[in-house]
C-alpha cells in the first residue's frame, strides 16, 4: 500500500470535489461528540462572595462592567436570591413538560443517527465513483447514494456488533472490578487489592487499546464492504477480517498515519478556536449591548446575543471539522480500494466513459 499516494489523493479529492463538504459537515454535525466548550464551575456559595452578606441579595461586584445589565437581568428573571418554586398541587404540567422534552430529544437523536449514516455512506460511495468512473457527483446524487438499503445494512451491522461488544465487555469488567472491591473491604486486604487493581490495569489497558485499534480498523473495512462493495452483513465482516489478516502492517500503518494527522489537525484548531471565540464574543457583546441600550431589556439582549455567539463559533468549527471528515473518509476509501485491487482513478481531468444511470433507490 502506497500510503503517501493515498494521503495526497485524498487531499486532492477533498479540495476539488466540494459537493463532498456538505456531507462532511453533516457527519461532523451529527457525530454525537461533545464540542467541549462548556463546563461546570462547581460553584456553591451565597451573596457574600459578591460583596454582600450571606443570604443577601445577589449583586454584581463594584467596578466590573456590565453591572446594569446583570441587575436588570436578575430583576427580569425574578430570582433575587429566592430561587425557583413549583406548585406541588399541580404536578401534571411538570410531568407533561418532561415527557415532551424527552420525546423531542429522542426524536432529534434518531434523526441525527439516520442523517449521520446517510452522510457517511454518501461520502464512501461518492469517492468510489470519483475513482472508478471519474465522475464528480453532485449533492443530489450524494443523497441518492446515501439513502439506500446498503446504509440500512451498515446500521444493522454496527448495531448488532455494538450489542455483542457490550455483552462481552460487561462480564469482563465485572470480573475485574468485583474481586478488587471484595478484597479492599478490610484493612488487611488493602495492599493485596491495590496490587491486583494495578495488575489488572497493566493488563487491561493494553488489551483495551489493542481492541480499540482492531475495532477501528475492522469498522473502516466492513463499512466499505457493505456500502461500496454491497456485501451482506456476514460476508462484510468476514471480508474485513480477511483483509486485516492478509495486510495487517499496511493497515496498522494507515491507522497510525491517520491518528497523527488527526492530532495535528487538533493542534492547528487550537488557535482557530481561540480566534473564533474572540470574534463570536465581540459580536455577541456588540449585538447584546445595542439591544439593551435601545430596548432596556436584558432578556431580549441575551436572547439575541446567544444565537449570534453560538452561530459564529460553532458553524465555522463544524465546517472545518466536516472538511477533515471528507479527507478522512476519502483516505480510508482509497486504502480499501487499493487493498481490494481497485486502484485509484488518479486524474480528475481524464476522459472517462459515460456512467450508467443510477436507480431511484440505490441498493
């Protein structure tokens, strides 16, 4: 496997075929990971920490900007140290609200999962068409390729294997944790329990890392066996295992290269994140200050400033992350094609025979 050629070709595909960017954006948007921008201050105090006596009214410290805004916001929210109170005589509204919120969140999660699988499948099949036919698939064809029975098979495959992994790992974790918990129950067994815990960690962490790498490599192969190769679920897993057994070192080197590139991308994104935070904060403060000065409503200013901040921060980050997702998916698709002997189309400007029309619902 020519890893340098694969990486260069993946970068070329990412740069030239910008219809792929939308699907990379959707993968980044629905990936399920936390952005990590929020946090908990773990603060628990009273009004005395803000210049007042304990239990007194919450006030903004003297000399800091924004005191008028904060005072107005506290007044509008009606929380002058009194907290929130619910009417226990009418709990039905609270229960109905919780049901609606949980139902809405569940619906959003299901939609995100479906859209993620469609976008992932579209990226794989679009890159394969670029290489096999020299085509430049558009957005419409991408959704047509992603919305297919192959995508459903991929979802079922990963659901079944995920459940299987859960069934296997839970007993192993229990067998590792329960004896330690029993041993450390007395002072005489503390040292022995600690030694066993350290021993299990020394054995378990490398094993967990090896299984994680194995899962990563297998998932990259079986997903393309299903989505691009149109293999049944059982055959896809068997073929992925066959590729890994036949070419272990090239695949491990590919994984290591992609890991290093991912870490490098993360390092590059740190100053970008800082810059975006500054721009988003400045724009949000400007919008909020203008509305607060004109209308005198702190809630209105906050309601207008928060969407501006989130949009200017998250959208550029998702776009950049989506472009990297396109590159990552393209690289693994090219690696799978090379292991399968399909090779690379290479030149986007070459003449290619006309492709046969795609069916309305690709399978």
